[in-house]
C-alpha cells in the first residue's frame, strides 16, 4: 500500500508547472492563469488557462480591494512580460 501511495504522490521535474504568484495589481494583459482563481469567500472567479484581458484584471483588482484580502493568483512564468 505504501509503495502505491509513493507512486501516486511522486512526480518529476517534467510534471512541475513553471508559475509565479502575483497580486491582482501586478497582473498584465496576456498573462495565462496556471491555476483557478477563487474569490476570498471561496467561489470560482476564473478558470486556469484563462488569458487575462484588461477587463478581467480590473475586476480582480476590484475584488481584492473590496474584500480587503489578497487572492491566490498564479500565472505561467513564460506569460509574464507580455
């Protein structure tokens, strides 16, 4: 049983996603979400693989500001700087 669990829990470098965590205020158009984005209250706002546009970024900034809490926002590192 332990051997089976080790296989399920183990992964190699090829399985890792090259991502970074950013705040809503640091998002830029063209960035690609590497994880789902949830509201601080727990409901889904955006699905992973969403390409960010200005309207979406503005909405995320507003949610962070209005809630007073930072969201967990992860983007693919390769999409940073577009």
